[in-house]
C-alpha cells in the first residue's frame, strides 16, 4: 500500500471524461526511460494491457515509479482483470480502467480480500 491509499478504480466513461488535458500513452513495448526529462511535467501516463497475459506494463510501471521517480498518475488500460488489480497497485499503478460490464464493487472487494502484501 502507498501511504494508506489504494488503487483508484475507474469505469470506461470515467476514464474518458477525466480532466487531464494531455495524458501520455506509452506503448507496452516502449522504453519508459525515453520520456527522460519530461517526467516532471507529465500528469498521467496510460500503460496498456493489450491482453491479460501480456505483463510488460507491470515492468513499465515499476520502472517509472521506482527507478525513474514518476509522481503522477499511472493508469492501467486495456484488458484489466479483477484478479490483477492488487498486483497492479503493488508495481506502481495508481488507477485502473475496468472493461465495460465489470462492476467496480467487485474490484473494490479484491482489496478487502487482500489488504496487504505478505512478501
């Protein structure tokens, strides 16, 4: 957990109406270090999961948050599954967009089931 806060869960419509003017969308095969000096001025970076078995966005989130010191919103988009939310939070994501038809209440229950990390 990050200072007692949890991953922010968003519906697709909430994501589309977000007030961030120019979020950066980083392809899941791009090197986060390429953002370099721009990181301090970026409010949000969207990291995409094209398929739930493609975990490259986890590595990008970890690099951005822990090695490159990104302080803004790291948002998971794409094929976001409920059982991946806790791991997303652990690797540095601060928000996640659920696929259409997924109940946000189900997502919040994931964090009730797993209130912390045991490793």
